[in-house]
């Protein structure tokens, strides 16, 4: 039997703990036997008040537990206190050499980072914490779009429910696709989520970063999304050279004008498909993507599913039928 443990603490995110644990519990049901033993670990035996106000009852004190197969580190507001606790950080570093798999959910990545376990590695965390993780630990390559990332026996996952995505992948790793699919069906979640977490963060939160010439270019893009918006056209509008506009965009927005434009068009296309009143060709025309074929190519490349599949899953008609 494999012991799956989740380290929880005051002001952790409750779903970072219960989400993955439920996946393994459901796997036991799907398998028809107790393949996984589940434990919630804490600093003492007191109920843990999570950042939702609800409490979790720990099964054991973290320092007393041995023979853990897979250890999850939850995220949450309280992580800022956890990373200052030398005993916890030392324990996590020690566990890294003992457990088969060590995983973080959401801002739990900061615990791994503080223990020095992500040095020189790629990592995922909640989209709103990516900049902070990258700034605080410059030797970590932070992927702001990944749902989860595997580096050796270390796993990092993005915000909150991405811990479920990761847990499903670990069950699949242990017992195969069929069992993992059974669990996903029971929990009514994607076996493999379409797209990355960028679809859940406001693509257009980047607009708030824009200043001066870049802000003017961004405003023009958003107001003329279906028009010809080549780099040459944008540079003319802003009265600067193409090269200079490209450099300013990269500096302020972290991407090229073309990438920003495509993201804006994709964001609008997702909204139009969700509303469900336009077909693919009409969505392509409205967003400046040109044709239904081009719309399909962009969706497959950026999100991993077709526009039609996206509409089936997220369209208002389908949502209303649930």
C-alpha cells in the first residue's frame, strides 16, 4: 500500500489538500482495494484552520511520519509563514531524498523553492504568484501557463484545482489510463484539461502593465481586433519604428506584438464561442483570424482542442443543461 500524505498548515488552501486526496480515495474505489493510504500531516494535532475558515483534522505530526510514497505540499496564504520555519524546510529537504514523489500544489511551490529543491528546474505555481516566485528565486524557470510540471521525482502544479489534474496523472502513472479515467468520470473532471492555466488568468491583465507607446498600441489592438494589425501598421499608428515597438512590447508585456494580438483574438474567440450565437467562420471573421481553418489551427496550438470542442464544453447551452 502506498502512503499519500498532504502537508497542511494554518491558512492553507483547503482544496490543495482535499482535491488530490479525493483523487486517490476514488482510485481506491475504482481499483476495488486499498491501494493508497491517505494522511494529512501538520505541525501538531490541533485542527487546521484553512484560509476558507473551515478546519481540517490532521492524522499525524509531520515529523513523526516515515515511509511516505508521495508527499503533497499545499499552497495558501499561510505559505509565507511556512517558508520561514527552518524545521519544516529542513524536513521537506530531507523528505526529498526519501519519498518516491514530492509534489506542490499552487503556492506550495514556494516551500520547495525555499528548500532549494527547484534550483535550475522548471516549476509551475498559481498564475498570480508566478512573478513573485520568479523574482524571489531567480534560478527557477517559472512556467506561467503549465497546469503541472514533472522534473525527476519533483512535481509542481498550478492553482488550486490543478492539484486534481496532477493527482490524476500520478494515478495513471501507478495504475494506468483506464483507472485514472474512471476516477475522472466519477469526479466529473477532465482527465487531461484542455489548455493551460493562462486561460483562467485574465490575458488582458497584461494591459495594466502597458504605458506610453505600448499602451497606445494595446488600446488600438483591442479597439480594432478584426483589422489588419501587422507590426508595420501598429508602428505607423504609434509613430515609431517597428524594431523599437517590438523591443518596448517585449520589455513591458513580456511578449511580441504578434503574440499579444493572437492572445487577444483568442480571448475574444473563446468568449464568442461560449455565447454560442456565431459559427466558427463568423467567429474567425469577428476576431480577425480570417477563416475557420485558421481559427481551428490557433485553438489546437494554443489550447489543445478544436473550437467546436471548446464550444461543446463551455458554451452557454451546454452549461445550462447541466
